[in-house]
């Protein structure tokens, strides 16, 4: 029988979940109790969705998904399923981000493995990929049948680079990261990519240092979601306490990685070529200006779905 903390703070006093009439515990009862506990923990948190989180936890513990989920809610939970449910719920109640608790998260068309070695993929980055794909399609029209070379610098989980490979069959993708731990996660996600995985290369190193020198002047599109948080920027506890700081903070100003990418990209791009970088809204104009000074012919700022400046697109046509 599962056991429950008597408060969201994680008291040592435990009480059993209420059983069904036949003495078993259904997944529906477990979901209701998880919703209650998560709601108590997050009642003052903006954007909290305890019902949704409870469902994800039950799906992961029970193995029921899609149409099977509704049909399985009234089935008795297995001993193994309850044990998994208890572990997952305890981790979430302890403040661990849901994405790490589940060990996977959706990004565009992909279901990615994620853990504390990499940043959690976010919807804002999905929109940055959408912007990059539009630029890649523009280049494809000008290239004819020539294959396209894309570089994803600071790939982390591989979310950006693997999405581009999955969604554009003409693209060969180099995905790099300075962190060997992050590349191990990207490598695990690469194994689940199917045939598109044959067009992806992983490389370890700091920014452009990870690429072979022979690639200078041959890259069609460079894309990156680099660290862009300054040490003084406020971060929610779920980010500050759990996600890798090296993937968030590049230096004292938060601009260090962005400026390095803008300065280095022109040498690696063929003409025409494009650089797309994700950033914080207050950094957009400064980075767009740096791109113009670096020799890019055309720069623009693209918003995310919330209307906030989220990416700088810098084109180099000559």
C-alpha cells in the first residue's frame, strides 16, 4: 500500500492512501492524492498546474498513455507501479523540476532524455528553431540540390540540432558542447533519432574550437542557445537549484558567449550564410548591433510566442 507525507513540506509522519472497496488502490486515487499534495505545495506558485503534473507522474509510473490512460485509471496499481509513483512524487515534492523527475521531455517532434547534466528544453527555444528552419529553407532555395551544413553550438541535450536533422532531410548537423556530460545526453538522444541520426555529428569543445578547421567557410547556418544569464539576474529556485550553472551563466555580464559567437561566426559561414542566437529580451539590440559591427549584412530581432525579443538573426550575403 502506498504511503503519503502528511504535508507538502515532507513531514516524517505518514498516512496511507485510502484504498478502494476491495482493498486495492486505483491509479485514479493515486492521481487525486498527487494532485492534492502538489497543489498544496504550489498553491502560491504562478503557473502551477498540479492536475497536469499529477497526470504526468501517473502516466510515467503506470505506463498508461493516450487512450489507455483513461481506461487504466480505475485499475488497481501494481506494487512496482506504486513504488515508482512514490519515488517520482517525492522528488517533485522536494522541488526537483518535473522534467528531471520524469527523465524526458518533449521538444517539437522529439521526446528527449533530460537530466541535471543539461538544461531543460523550453518552448522559447522551439520558436528559435522555427526561425532557423525558415532561414534554412531560404538558403535551400538558393543552394539548389547542394546539401546544407548546420552547426548547433552548445547543444546540451541535442534539442536544437536533432530537431533540425529530423525536420530537414538535406541538413547535415554538427552538434557541439564543451561539456562531455552534456554530449553524453545528446548521444543518448541521438540513438533514438532514427535514420536522421546518420546526418548528425557530435563534437566536444568550446564553441568553434570543437569544429574541424576544414569547415571554415563551409557552414550554411550556425545556431546556438548559449549561456546568457548574468550572475545578478534573478532565477527561480527550480532553475538556480537544479539546472547546470555552466549552461546558464557565461560570465559577469551574461553577454560573453553571445559576443564570442557573433565575432567568430563570419569566418565559418559560407556566403550566403546565417547566424541565429537565442538570448534574453534586454540583450537583443546590443547583440544585433554587435552583429552589424562584425560585418553581417542584415540583422533582425525575432520574438517568441509571448511577444518578447528572443532571437537575433544575422545574415551574411557577401
